[in-house]
């Protein structure tokens, strides 16, 4: 049975289980069991701390894992990145006290830097030819400068709010991370097929997340122009309306382009525009 390690609680737990549900894999929510079998898919879930997931996958206790790329990089175990999952985005950055006269990477020479990511930090320091002292601490790294445990920190940032509220300033963005599906690459044929099915479903879910279904009424005379604005998967669907000279037009658009397209469509007479979420797109 294919076994997938996911975070038991924390930032990635909710989105990992939401993704599995989205691809039709039921999760027993009384979970908090260490190990749980999906009732409708040949997959077993192993709940653990994110720190342990790369090792558990590398050792073969679980063939797959969902974990932050930051943990994969820091732990350094031999695992493959099978797919970037598009959630849990963050970066690991160097931050200094707001009042520091930061003038570039050499500022860190001879300084003490607090972090839970010593390996990634060491690599950056070496690449930049900087000698600094790394203070490894787990948890609440952001209070280290105020507590005079360090002169600067190297920590995970997403909104940056934590840095600001601790009087710190982000000065170097060193490593960019998101949740990834990892594997040890040693899958039995049957498990390989299960993984392929999961990847096919994940891809469909991720594609549909970025797209919207759009429908509108449009004057017959504008249909050709609208087709140029909305390429869709093949071409937009056009249906005549009872009202003379009008059509209903349906298409799929990238969310990032939605408002631009709407502006263009309104300019050629589109009315009653509806934008709907798409549950799945099966190419
Ligand atoms: O208990 P366990 O060991 O499993 O969990 P954990 O406490 O080690 O990790 P957790 O749940 O905090 O984070 C899991 C993963 O989420 C990390 O390894 C990252 O890949 C990812 N992630 C994404 C983040 C953040 N965003 C994030 N913002 N992890 C931590 N943070 C911290 C950040 O350090 C800061 O202290 O959240 C705080 C708020 O960040 P700002 O910048 O939004 O203020
Ligand atoms: Zn952790």
C-alpha cells in the first residue's frame, strides 16, 4: 500500500488534507491516529512533524511525503521533488534590527545570526564569502536580537508581519519555498500507478484553481471579436438567444487575466457577465 507522510498539525496540515479531498481521496477526520487508510483510494496516511518527513521518506517508511521545500533542503536527505503544490509559499530571509546600518551582505561578517535553518544559511554565507557565527535555535527565532542572543536572524517570512512587530527589517531573501510532494523513487509498479493517478488528479485540480468559467450575453456582431479575447480550450461556446441579434457566450479564462478580459468584453457590448468557479478541468 502506498504510504504518504503529511504534517499532523501546523501550517501545511490543512491544505495537504484539503488537496487530498479535492482529488477525491477521503480522509478520516477523527484522524489524530498516527496511521490512517483512505477508505476509497489505495493510500495510507502517516501523520508526523514536518521536520521528520524528509527522513521518513528517504528511509522508505513512507514512499511519499508532503512537506515544505525548506525542510527538504535543510534536512538534506536523498528524496525527489515530484511536484510543487502551490501552497505554503514562504521564503527564508535574513533580517536585521530596523535601526541597523545594513549596507550589503558583508554587514553579517563577524555577526551572530539566529536560525533554525543552519545548513541553508551556511551555504549562503559560504557563497558570499562571509564568516559569521550561527546560533541554532528552534522556535521564536524573531526574538533573538531583542534578547541579545544574536545580531540578526535567518527565518521564514511570509507576510513579513512578524518581522515588523519585532522591530526587524528583511534585508536578504535567500531561499524560496512552497509545499512539495516528495518521493524516494523506490516505488513498486502498483504504487507507481497509484502515484500517476494522484498526479493526474492534482494537475487537474491545480489547473482548475487558476481558471474561471465566464458566461455573458453579447451582440451577434461582436462574437468574432469576443472569440479573439477569449481563446478558451478550443473555442468559446456560442448559443443564440431568443432576443434577435444576441448570443450567449461561454468560456474559460485564467484568473490573472479575468479583469482585463472583462473590461475588453464590456467595451464590445457584453452584458450580464457571470464568473463561476470551476471544480475540475479534465484535459
Ligand atoms: O510541529 P511541526 O514541526 O510539524 O510544525 P512547525 O512548527 O515546524 O512548522 P509550521 O507548521 O509552522 O510550518 C510548516 C511549514 O509551513 C514550514 O516549514 C514552511 O514550509 C511553511 N510556511 C509557510 C511557514 C510560513 N509560511 C510562516 N509564515 N512556516 C512558518 N511561518 C512562520 C514565520 O516564521 C513567522 O514566524 O509564521 C510566522 C508568521 O509569518 P509572517 O511573515 O506572515 O508574519
Ligand atoms: Zn517543524
